[in-house]
């Protein structure tokens, strides 16, 4: 929009902190433009806003050229002084420089208002209270525009006059343009001009002479306008306004190095060279340079400011020349067995012949100066003797950084304890610099240390034939005590050796035997390197007396070094394990089946359920009291004589009516069969055991063979044990648990042993007694044997304990024992109740119905929590009989009994007591007649079956024998 020749589209309007854009179509602003009567044009934009928004009038003005020039001049002064570093600081300085024009602007404002009233007689519209539009939501504040340093002064606002409303067209407010932008970076480098070459100032080498110290220097500035139009549409050309540098505190205006009108378009880079500087590179110093360049965007309706700074620092420092400087290092080494060893690291020789060794001394002369040098003298001194080594130098002339070596051969005695010291001095002259010389000294010292070395070894020999040929730890006269006798002499030999390279004085040899110490050496003696001496000691030992188990001899030798002092010692020991004077035996038992397998017991508890046609027994020769069969009142057993020592008996078996089933001689452990297998046996069998046919009666039994009462395999009935039964349809037969017991007896002592006998007990019951008839067993000899053992009566794991009775020739006992475990082949089956009990034992567990574990259909109800102490009432299911009533605690056992068989179901009421009395906490009902599955340790709620008594099984209880489960 153009008004009075002024393009309003290039103006930006702000009302207070609220920007009014052209898109606001609901409001119109009255714009009036006045021109002053002078040639200096001022443009005033008077904006009247709604009273309810903000009454502040913001105005912009463009100053004349003179004011622009003054502002720019003041701004550049600040820049050159290094006070400005950013565009924001530049803008603040610009505003400050123009603040002194505010008063003049106010006066101009008053004149313009007066001219306005005279030019436009029609009053400006005034909004009255009744014409206020509705309040609009306030927008977020828009940042104030950044004014370039060429802006005219900003006038302070004055109160806006009130105008009467005048109808007129409504126009959109003009939009002021945004500031153009530029952004600069700068880098600076210092270079020394050497003809066509440019060398960085911090890499300039030391000048060769004083005439080359001062060198011309150039500073190269690389400036880039990094504003990218692709990223910022406001990017504009940067026009340089000032260029200043501070070098070592001195401010310089280097703007003239820029070409006239120098400017950089966006993303453009320029290089500018500052010449005319010189520096003395022979003078230690640090040069610090800080530069700043300032630019405006190209002239236009809005101007931006940008600046950049850079620095360059370098230090000039060179060490002083060393025209002549030399160093000297000394080394000594031994070449031995293909290895080079430093003399100070050579170990002490082991032999006297290795004491003297050839050594090589190396003298390394290094040129550490800045000029070529020549070695003119090299002297060394060792043991007070000086030697000129100049002739040994491999190269007398040395360049800077190079070295030359002189090598001297010599011999050293490494068996003489001392400090070996070698001093040397070298003198050299600098070539081409007149008579300038320099020198260096050094000393190499190292000690030769010698220690005393001695070794001792103790040995012992016994007095067998031809002197003492047998070591004492292998000598055993008790193997043939009759020929060797009891007393024997042992010869101890203490061998002392000088293992060092120098003579030693052996001062003492102390031996300690079984805690008692004594001196072996009569007087001191000398030992040359490698020499040894044996010291003998003779000891009488009676092998037939009670000797300790071991003779331990420890020896310690102490020596002094004959030359140069120092002492040393060494130790050794010798132990003899003495043979025992009494006999010593070892017994080893082993068990196997007749087919060579490992022994295990077969429990074999098989119940006879049908009337059999045959029975299988084994004769075990036990008295009636060892049987223990009590499950039938028809069983009777009477003893008339002992059978334990009888190996063979005569047995007859008949019915009670006299029908004969069996009559024969039977050996101990032999199996017999009674019955023919095709017809049932008579209910009662009569068994008679005689010492021989038609001989003395030893035992008589009546056996219930009907199996109407419990009868199991392995039941012991007097001198017989049941191993099987059956008929034409059923046949049960179990192993008889007979095994082969093997024994091995070894004489591990040194005297003969007389063997009396071997006995074996099974679980403390003797099952075997084997006489050995005082057999003589010599030292190291072994005898073996095998016996048959019968463990048919065992129903649990068996421990066999064997014992050998023996003594030596003097009658001293040397018995020995061994033991053997034989386990059960397989675990027994669960114990089930098979007959209605007449008594029960229960355990109160304190559990709930969920803790039940059994195989029955049962009833259980938890009424409330039960406690550790309860009252239990046990009745039949009709509550006609009370079997038990009492107070019990957790873990306690209680019993119930009945004169008759228990009813099919029994009820348990578990009661707890509170403040109101007793109340039922749990009710349990299950089958106690054993018609339903019932096993030992079955659990029903808080009740556990702990045992029972019935006619077929007898007493069954947890942890009991429970043979008839």
C-alpha cells in the first residue's frame, strides 16, 4: 500500500507488546503521515489502538545521514577497543549511542501534532465507552525487532490525544519487514615469509646466525559469512564496517587491508593478508594476537549486524647452543655359556675353578653437543692403576648425537669379596671452533659378595653280613629272630661337604634323635672348596625290647668362611620305622553267594493263604525259645536236649493221627520237604527231632499246617525255619540266605603269630566258630579260608563281626578283627491291616482335613481351627459306644480297645475349648474294620494310624518288627 508516496508494506507496527498483523480484518487503524517543513524528512507513524488493549503509541523514525554517521562512528570506537563481542552487544551499544536524541524527538513530535491538526480539520475518531468492542484474547508477546546501527533514533512515546470518531474506510495495518541477517566466522594464521615459502610462525627453526634472527611475518585472516539462505531466508550480504587487532596489548586498526567496499555474500569466504610485521626469532618471547571484524547487512529497509573474532598465539624459545658437550658411560659384563651377564649380577661360583672370569669393560663416549667433536683423551683408573684407553676407541670423530666405544678386556676373581670400582675421564674438542674442548667423568662400582656354603647328609647302615651294607630303614632282624638275635649295631654317617668356592671352618655338628641332642664333632676342622668329611656314630639297638615306632635323627652343621668372614649352616634328617616286637595281624572278610554274586539278604515274608499240600523247611538247630512263633494256639514246642553242637539229626514228621510224611537224617542247614504236593496236609503235624535214628529225642513240635492262622516264610518254628509252601496251583519258595564267607589272615608284623581260631557273629549272635589249631603264621605270610554261613533267620540288615585269636611266641596276644555289612535285597512292602483289629493306637497330629493321606473313602470336616491341646472323643458311627475320651496334645499317642470287633466305621470328634466351653473343631469318620484298605501311618485329618492288634498279624506298630505286615 502506498500513502503519500511511502510504501507502508515496508513498515512494521507494534502496539505495546502486541503485534498487529495485516490479517486482522475486524479492526482498522487510522494512519496519518506528516512531512516537516525542513529538508530533513521525519516519518511518524501514529497508531491509535483500542483503549481496552493498550493505550501506548509506538512510533518509528528514520534519522538523517548525519545522525547515522555519528551513531556508526561511536559504535566502531567500541568495537575497536575490543568491548563488543556479539551481535547482541553491538545492538545494545547502538541503542545507547542514539539515546541522546530522545529529547529532540519529543519536541519534533509536538510540532508534528500541531501541523497535523492544521492540515486535517476533521477530528480523528474517538471511541466512546458505548462503542467498545468485545475483549479479544491477548496473544503471546512477539520479540522486539533488532535495530541495525544505521537506524534513526527511537522517540519516547507521548500521551496520545483524544480524537472524535470520524466515519471512514477501514484499512489493514502495515507489516514491518524482519531484519536481514549475516553471521561471520574468522580464523587467523601467522606465517613467516621465506622467499616463495610460507612457514607457520610456531614451526620456524632456530636461526643459523644473528643476521637471520629478524624475519618478516604475515597474518592471514580467513573470514566466512556462514549464514545459509537454504536454512534462513533472511540471510544477506555482510558489508564490513570495522577490522581491529590487539597484538601484545597494542590496538591497531587494520581495516585498510580490506579492499574498498569489501563484503561477503552468504556462504562466501574471503582471505585478507596483514603484512609489514617483523619478529626477532632469536629473542625468547610469546606473541599474542586477537582480532575482531564487524559488518552490517547490505543497506535496505532493515539492517543486521554481525561480528567475528579470532586469536593466534605462538612462542619463540630456543635453547642456547652447546658447541662442545660430551658424556661418558661405563659398563662391565661377562660372556659365559653364550649369555652376557652384567658383572654386578654374576652369581657366586659353585666351584673354586670358576672364581676367575674374563670381563669386558665398555666406555661409551657420546656427542651431546651441537658440533662435530674429536676424542683427544680417554683415561681410566682401577685398583690405583691408571691406563690410557685412547688407542681402544673405535672412532675418535663423533657427529652430534652419535657415540664411540672403547672396549677393555680384564679378569676378575669373583671369589674375593670386595667392591670393584672403575673411574674414567674423556676429553674432546669441538671441530672448526678453535681450541674449544670439553670433558666428562663417570665411575662404575659393584660389589663381589661371597657367602659360606656347606652341606650335610646323614645316612645309616645296619650290621648284616660283610660289614654294614643294608640301610637301616630296610633292616628287619625280626624276620628271622632265631638266627639274627635281638641286639644290632646301627652306623650313622654324617657327611659334611664344602659346597662353596672358599675354605670353610666346620665348627659344630649337632644331632638330635627322638628329641635328645648331642654333639657329634670332637674338634673343628677346615674344608677346602669341594672337600668333604664323614663323621661316624654307632648306636646299639635291642629289637626285642619295646622300641618306639620310629627313630628320627636330625643333624645340623655350622661353619665359618675362612676368608672374609661370614657363617653358614645346613640340616638333614634320617628316619627309621622300627618293626614291632609283638606280632601284628590283619583280618579281611568277604561274602558271596554260591554263584559268586554279592551277598544281600532276601526278606522273604510270604503269607500262606491256602491250605498247602507241602511245606519246605530248613534245619537250623535252634531251641524252642528262639522260635517266637505265637500266631496259632495249636502250635506247641518242647525241648528235650541241646542241638547247637550237633551237625546231623534224625527228623520224623507225622499227622496227629500217625500218618507219616517224613523220616530221614538231616544235616545242619539242609532243606527238607514235607508232603507230596497232590493232597492237602493234615491240619496238625507232629515233628520229632532225634540225635540219631531211634536215638534220643531232642525236640517235639505240633505245627498248624492248615494256614488258617498266619504263617509266613522265614517263620522259625523250633529247630526249623519255613522256606516255602504250596499246592498244585500255588508254589512259594524263597532263598535260604546261605552264603560263602571268605577270610584272609596276614601277618603284617615282624614276629611269628600262633593262630588259635576264627569266630564270626551276626548282629552280636555267633554264627561261626572255626578252630585254627595254633597255626604258626610267619612275618608277611597269609592264609585264606571259606566257611558257609546261614542268615536265614535274619529279617533286617546284618553286621558280621569276625575276630582272630592269636599270640606271638612269647604268649603276647595279637588278636585282630574285621566287620562286614550285608543289606536287605529290597525294601519290604507297605504294612496293610488284613484282619479286623481289637485294639488301635493313634497319633494326634494337629492337621486339617487337607493333610489327609490314605486309600479309603472317608469323611472329614473342619469346623474351626484346632489347637495344640484338644479333647478327642472316639465312638462308633451310631455313638452307641465310646471307645476313648480324653485330652491330648500334638504328637501324643492314644489307644482304643474293643471287646468285640470294631464296627465298620469309627467317628473321631476333635474338640477345642474357649470361653463358652467345648466346641467341635473337626469330625473324622473312616473304616476301621480293615475291610477297606488301611495301612500303617495312614492319616485322616488330625488322626494318624500308628498301629493295631489283630489275631492274624499280632501287634503292628510304627518302628516295630512288623514281621507279618
